[in-house]
C-alpha cells in the first residue's frame, strides 16, 4: 500500500495545480477541496482494506504474524491477545546482567524489577521479575538464571548470569493486573516467561504480578524463600504449598536501576503514551492485536516494522552486549 500514498500525494499536487491555474480557485479553497477529497479517498481504501482483512482466515493472519515475530524470539498468543517469548528464544544465549536493565529506558522501556538471589547446589541463582511499559506494550517477565558457582553479594550486580538449561526449567504461572483488573494470565515451564499487551499504556507502579513458581525439590524452594526474606518480604506475604511458592509483586523492595528513576524515564513514558494512542487511532476500528497488525502490515508496512517493538527487546540485549 505504500505506492498508494505516493500516488495520492502526486495526485493531490496535480489537482491543486489544475484548480488554481485552470479554474482560478483561490489557493485556500483548492487546498481545502483537495484535503476533503483525499480524506474521502483514504476512507474508501481503508474500507476496502478492512474488507480484505475480514476475508482472510485466522490461520493465515496468525501464521504470517508469527513468521515475522519469531526471529525476534516471540510469538503471538491469540487467547490472551499478547506476544510472548518462545522457549528457544535467541536471547537465551545472552543470559542476564544488570547492564540490560540500566540501558532499558534508552530503548523506550520503563519498568520495576525485582531480583531474588539464592544459593543452591553450588551455584548462585537469580530469579528476576519485571513489570512495566515496553514501548507501546504493557508487559511483564520472569527470568531464571544462575552463575557458574557461588558468588559474593558484592559481585551480584556485575556478574553475567547464564540462562537456565532445559533440565533446570521451572514451572511458572503469573497473572498481570492493572489497578486490580486482570490484563492476562500466562503459564509455562520456561527459563523466561513473558507477556506483552500491545497498544496498552501503564505505569509500573499501577501494575501487579500474582506469581506462582513450582520448584523441583524442597531444598531449592527453601533457598528461594530465604532469598525473598533477605530481600525484605514478610513470611506472611508468601504462600507455600508443597513445592510451590506464590506471592504478589507490586512495589519492588530492591534498589532499581539508576536510569529508571530519573527524569528521563518520565520523558520516555510521555512518548510511550503518545505512540500508544497513535497506534490505536491508526488501527481503529479493529479490537485485537492480530487484526490491528495485519492492517498495519498491509497499509503501512514501514510503520508496521517499527511497531513490532520486540525489535527493541532485541536491541536491549545486543546493545548491552557491545557495552560489556
């Protein structure tokens, strides 16, 4: 559809020239007439495109979208209307270090994070939680990582943790809420479980995660429990049932990355809010991400490429890797 907008612009210039030179219309009258005509023409093509999307099958739309998103390490989940990371996402090779979070606001991401450290089977483990705004997405993450061995507390912020291997995956379930209203619920046996709701703007302090993690044995569950207590959680805020531990993450108890609490973050959030509204305005009247992105892909492919904010998630890892 890019050719259409180029053709429309050329036709508008030609129409202005004809009306002003041949019919002696004033420039203001001519511009107004061309503007109204262009709006009507755009509305017609929008209607035609909407009809085309409605005739496409569900499988066709979701397969095309996932073919585009999967190289970034994500797939679209229709029941929850979110994007979520794949089990074999390429980000796994990068592991985790504190620098990733420090560079996040530069890429349009503002979130709360909660790292929980504990020692288990000769390694220092890190289970980390995130919730907040990722460009034009409201989202949350849970990541499972560990060091090569036992590390000191002073080394935690500078250590590059490895992602959990397949035999080390944990069963994770969490529900993301905003002002006590559920946005989505997701569950899986993963090293990194994520969910991103596109077109939704949220402030991290208004989000809450209801989390449940199932561990392979009581030793690991109790070690994680000690890490939670060390962080400042009250024992009465943690629910234990057999090998599972559940709790709520709303206000982080750990120190947040320096850039996240700066004035720069407020500026980033203002941009995120504006882009969220633009995205919803351009893709109306569709009411789900699948149809909205299908419309963008067909009508404004250059905007569609920038809208796929998983690209920012990719840059979050690549940029941090170069800085290390």
